[in-house]
C-alpha cells in the first residue's frame, strides 16, 4: 500500500509542534516511542450520541481488524470504562460513532467444561475485571479476567488479530485444568441472519462466516474468518442456538459457534491468530498466511507498535506537559483508526455490486468512510499528512459509486451506504481532500458521480432545487440543517469543479451554494 508523507507545521495548545519526514513506507530514523503517550481509554466513558464511543483494544493504523474487549452495557464502541464485566473479545469495532455496529466473531475464555450453549447462556461465560489489571496502548491490549483467572493479551496486524491466553495450570473445584476457548461465529452486536463454523480434522484450524447488518442501517454485510490455534485440544464441540453438541466440528444457522478445551496442566498458554475478509474464507486465510505466518506474539506486537510509531512521528511535539502530549497523541491516534482497509492482501474487495473487484497493485480499497464526520476536519488533516493514502480513500468512494447505483456514498460501511446523518458528506470529503493535496485518483469520475448521482443521495432534492431550501414539512425535523448541508456541499463541489476546469458546474454550484441565505442571487 503506497503512503505518501509530507511536512506539516501545526499548533497545539501548550506545545510547539514541528514536522518530520519519512519514506514511502513510513519508516523513520528515530527510536522515540510515542506510543507511550497514547491512552486508548480516552473516549471510552459511556455510550450514545454525546459520548466518545471509542474502544480500548488493539488495532493497526487504518487496519481491517480492531481486536478489543466488549463490556456488559453494550456501548456502541464496544467498551465502557465504567463497566466491570467483559462479555467477550471481538474482531471488528467502530470508533466514535453512536450506533452499535460490527463486534464480529467474538471469542471468550473459560475454565471448566462447556455444558450449556454460549448462544443462549452467555452470562455463564462472562468475567469480571479490574482496570488495575489492564494495559491498553497502541496495537496491544492486556487484561486479567477475574472469573477464569486468565491473562488475555491481544495484538494485531493490518488484517489479522492475535490472542495469547495464559490459563491457570489448574482450577479449584470441578473442571480442574480444563482451559476453554469459545469462538462465536454468530455473536455480532446487531445479531446475525446467518452464520457458519467449521473445525478442521486436525482441530488446529477453525473458519466460518457471519452475516449481520451495518450500524444505523439495514444493509447486510458478510464477514469471513480463518483462525489457527497453536495447541491441540482435548475436546471440541459446536453449538447452534441452544443446542450444544460435543465432538461435532461444523454447524450453520442463525447463531453458531465452537469451543475448544485444552489440558491446562499440560500447557497453560494457548494462542489463536485470526484473519478476516469480506470476500471469502480463502482470502481470510491468505491474509493470515501473508501477515502472520508464525507464532511470535511478541514480534507481531513489536511490529504493531513500530507501525504506530511511524504514524505518530509525522508530527513531533516539543514542550508542554506529559498530559498535553497524551491528549495530543491520543487524538492523533484516533484520527488514524478509520477509514479501514477493505481489500485483502491479494487486492480483492467486495464492490457495491456484491461482486469481487481488485484494487490496482500498490493501492488499497477502503471502507468506514463516514462523510458527514470526515468532512468536518479529518479529510483535510489526512490529505495533508498522507495524500497518497487519502487518494486511495477517495478512489474507493468513486469505485463504490461506479460499481453501485452511481452516487458517492454519504456514510460508507462494508460495501454499502448506510446514508447516516444528512447532507452530501462524501462529495465534501472528495472536494476538501483534493484541495489539500490528495489528487492521485479519478477526479473527473468523482465529479461526474457527484453530479449525476445526486438524486440518489440528497433527500428532497427537487424541492431544494426549486425553492432553494428543504421545506420544514418535508425535512423530518431537520430541514434547516439539511439545507445548510446541501449549500455547504454545493460550495465545495463548485471549488472542485473549478479546479478541474468545469466552468459550467462551477457557476451552477456556486449559485446553489448561496441557498442558505434569504436570496438566490
């Protein structure tokens, strides 16, 4: 994946900020560890539209996987700092949005025999935890689960997750030495309409899929996974809803999963590594083979830390307090979580036409492009810091339009537009990022899709064009906001058209951009 870096000079309250340069891979000649200033717990308090809705677990810069604990109150980001119970650890999360989404393919740790289905008896497998026994930093997460007395460690590559679990050598009472790992194919936060799981004959591999719906929307997506376990289990089984079947190695249904039990008196450390894909199980396995071929948890953790350091070093801060640096670098860290890779290591991704496509060599396709949010400031920042990578994000929007119904998505997740929020944020993201240097994409195709696809994304467009505003009785209580959004987008489109030499569109959209006033001239 090509990443272009540029020098920047910005101001941060209480700090002097200088710029630094890196090569095309983001490698920097410095040993300074800026991940020490990243505090992933920032933003994890509470849930809802007025909260941070971030997650505390491990992720990679713009990575496909966000391997993180999910706590009992079901916050949108998956983790609420006030909670004291961890339900599970899942592979996908959305940081900073008030809608519950993803939290796909969760797994959980347990000591004892599995006698009831986790699908219908989830409370049995939850665990209390304490922040005193928890570590969260960029690319790594660790927590001690009080219930099973298991130390869980998580790290990631761009498209894979890696778990290392240290069980007690034995447990008090019944089931002494039974270390159990649960893999829940049907445990997505919004439920699944279909899920499948298969354990290989050697019982070291497990794979499957889950179909759920995107957050704040009804469009379905399917995620595939392929996992490897480093220890031989003493028992395996599957569950399908309330039915638990020991010795069976496959299941398909609305909510299925598998369990693996190990003799912790023989070996009390169990590792699992998981690749995901939105195209196929084969691609999930290929991602795992390409990015995490061995069993070096500490090596993968170090690589994730190095990747974050390379990104954080694009802006180096001098002066200020340690607390100032923590606020700054945690904020920078949060800007580098989304959008996310959607294409696999072989370049394949699932288009808006539900057909696999290939990203050109050296480029990547992205999803989780939230136009309404990104258009405020993130698109501009990322265009300055990484114009080549941001160009790939913009090309992803163009591809989505051309492979779909023609419109630039407003709030893109997986291979669908959830139409989240209002306005025409996708068009604004493209225009703003182009203005600030992200230009290695099909700009002409983008302008054509913005212009021609507008009836598919702008609600009440005919009224807006005829009247200059969206009437109050049609705007679902947001007519003024929608009118302002459309006018702001029209201004951005006008500047984009002018930059591309399309004077007619420049004049048309410039005129429309004044619709927010009480006059149309």
